[in-house]
C-alpha cells in the first residue's frame, strides 16, 4: 500500500532532523589521555580518559630505533621521562635524547613523569600529578590498541583513536617511515574505513597527502594548523588558514585542527569576541573543526572559566569537537547543555 504524501513528508522531515542531530554531535577528544590528572601518554591516563567518557583518545606516535611506534609527544625523551638517569651520556650534542636512537627494550626501561617545563627545572603545569612520581611506563601504539579493544569487549563502549604522526622529516634521516608503519598496524587491528572510529592527524601536509594519494587510505585525516614561527614542518600554515588553503586541504583531508587562538583572537574594546572566520570557511567545505588545546589551568584572556571557554567554542563558534586535557569537565558541560 502506498503511503499518503503527507506521511512521506513527515518521515523525511524526521529523518532529516535525526541526521542533523547526529551530524551535530560534539566530540570530546582527550589530549594525550586525561593529561590534566595523570602524566600524558600513559596507559593509566588512557584508562582514566575512558572512564571519563571521552569520545576519542588523542595520542602522538614516534618511532624507536628498531622500528616500533611508541606513544610520545616529543621526538626526544627528555621532557617526560628519566632518560638522563637511566642512560647518562647517550644524549646528542644539544643534550637531547632522540627516540630514534633508542631500541624499544631501552625505552621500556624508562619511567614517565609529568611534563617538565622548558628549562627542565620543574613541572610544566603546577598543581597536576606529583612531578617527582615515576610510576608509569612509555606505552607502544599496539598496547594502546589492545587496551581500547579490551574496553570494547569488557564495557561495550568504543573510545575512538585520534593519532598524530610526528616528525616525518627527521624519521626519514633514520630510514624510518612512521606513516607507513602506522597504516600497517591499523590494518591489522581492522581500522580501514572512513566510518571507523579513528582520525589520523599531522601538521605536515605532505604526510597526509601521501597517505591519501599514495597509500590510498580511506581513514579520516585531519590537517593540524600551527603557526609558521613554530617550525613544525615545511607546511605554510598562513596559506592553510586562507580560503584557498582550506580548499586545498579539503581535497585530501576530512577536517582541520586549528590552534584555538586561530579561531578566537580575543575581545574588542566593546567586549565582543573577535572571530577569524576559519570555522565558517571550513564548514562551507564540509571540513570538521577540532581546535586544540583547552586547559582549565591555562585559560586564554577571553574566557573567565573553563566552562566559559567551552561555551564560546561549542555554542558561539560551533566547532565540531575539542581537544582537552580535562575530558571529564567537557563531558559534564555537554551533558548539562546539549543532547550529547
């Protein structure tokens, strides 16, 4: 029996509303785990992020000398481990310990502590987990994957992965290819399609282009956007922030990850927020926008509280997700204010 035209229209309208609601779901991405509470990039920090109901676990991968992907933000071991105590004399001329010069077995002898400040004289963030504590190990990517799979089996909930590839250029000097290695590991763990709960991110546009065009990955890719003065890669971030640059990004990526101060630059003399328009431009190109990094203990001048910051980005700017050291507070905010 044919349905009356009015009923069909109602069904289509309801489906449209449902689709828009699903599309509008805001993501909470736990930056290096629940790093506001436990040392970054540890299995324990990942467990806490899951317990705090984060949608995705953000992590960075670099390579060991023998070709293993380890979870570490820096290309060096200095800032978050006791490498200088365990391997004195192994540093380079600048006092840095490159991950690529250590085997996985050697890395596993290290203990992880809270991130050091730039001088190495104390914690980068006061009031977080005790800086002197050495309770934690450096995990491998495969250990994280096994952990996430374990969550799915024991709890029935999937926490997605949000993986950044670090330092492709310096890895090449050691005949290492982190992007190729990453895709091979993810294939073994059944991450293959755009619908899978994973994003791969990089500040290096060439890395993402190679993954899409040469390796033909169907996984979701995200172009991180920094500042040229940071010298993160050869990528021209000033260009990427332009309309033409974003149009180019849309040819190989599914989203962008701008620094949050590239989205909101402050307030004018009237107290109104100053927005750059990058989110609007990206959305016109069907690019998701996930700015970084929102910290309750490092608020920008234009936000009085962490919840104020969340309100600005979720409700006023309308980003699709945020990267934060405090996933629990972001989850609670969305539970109170939306149908997250």
